[in-house]
């Protein structure tokens, strides 16, 4: 059975609060980024619904922001007509966990641990992943872990992984500039796969923006398949950081 990729995203990177009003789900992100702040639709959406959602998001201190999924063409057109622009088109990749557990892990390359160590929080902060996004990680209810990569006895990167319905999804992969181009991204994904296998997951998945050429190349090089995509619509005069 094909996983519900958007349910996996919501469970492994959850909003601070959410509520459904008819065919629209509104999310309160509290500084956790677009994924936890965007409204999404489960069916046709009327103009009055859009207007009510805009007012509700502003009341939450968030700019009006919608996540557009396959099948949302009508809402996409309506938002374009209201002056919304497309931001951050996203790819979803996945592969069987077994595909990335075929090679043994080198010693002391990837450590899986939760709660995050201070050095992990520092690495995330250097990559722009601050308290709002760390709070998202804390909210995850299911199995979860942080990954700390090391290279030549120095911190090499950090990531977060959580599981929903047999699917492990990796988020917040950050490798500092001086540790890039050393294969740590691949070992991060393999480390995530081993942790996922140990915790009962059958699939490993990850999301990244289409503009991130390095990340897309990494996931394709590992044989991960494109299984979904989406984009956001945001009012032009109210842009926020990714």
C-alpha cells in the first residue's frame, strides 16, 4: 500500500496546533517554518473559506500561506488570482530501508541519540534551524532520533529522523561547510536507514526543495525515487523565510 506521504510529513514534523474548517486544515507553526504553518485542502475550497483562513492565519501572527498538493489545481488557480506567488516547490523521495543498509557503517561515523547534545543544537543553529524548529522535533510523538555525524574526530553534521506508519522521514540535515563533499550526506542517509530498520520502519523518505540541487543529487545518487511533490503559495508582500 502506498504511504500517505503528507500524513508522514505531518506526523514527523508536526505543527504546534491545527484545526480543520470544512475542507481546509489550518496550522499554527510558532516559528517552525512553512511545513508547520501552511494551510492545506482536502477538497474544493470556496473564496469565503480562503478569506476566513487568511484572517485566521494573520490572527496567529502568520502570513497567509497555503500548501498545494496534487489535485489542488482549483485552489492553486484561485490563490494565483488573489495575488499569491509560488514559493519553494518541494520533492519527496523514498526508498526501501533495505536499499541503504547493504553496506556496513564505518565506526564512529553516525551516532543516533535523543535528546540532542549541545553540539547538535549548535550545528542546527549554524544552519538556521533554531528554537522554533527544535520545538517541532520535541513535539513528535512516535519513534524519533537525532543523528550526529563525525569525520576525522570532529562533528560532521546533524539530522533528525522520525517514524510514522512504517515510514521514517529525515528532516533538518545540516552539514557545516568545512565538512561538505566528504560523503557525510550519504552516510547520514545510511545511518538513518539503519536506525529505521532497528525501529521497525520499512521505508526511508526525505523532502527537499527543488532548488536545492545538491540535496536532490544526493538522494538520486542513493537510488531514492521521487514519490511526491508540492509547493506553497504566499502573498507576495508577506514573504517569510523557508
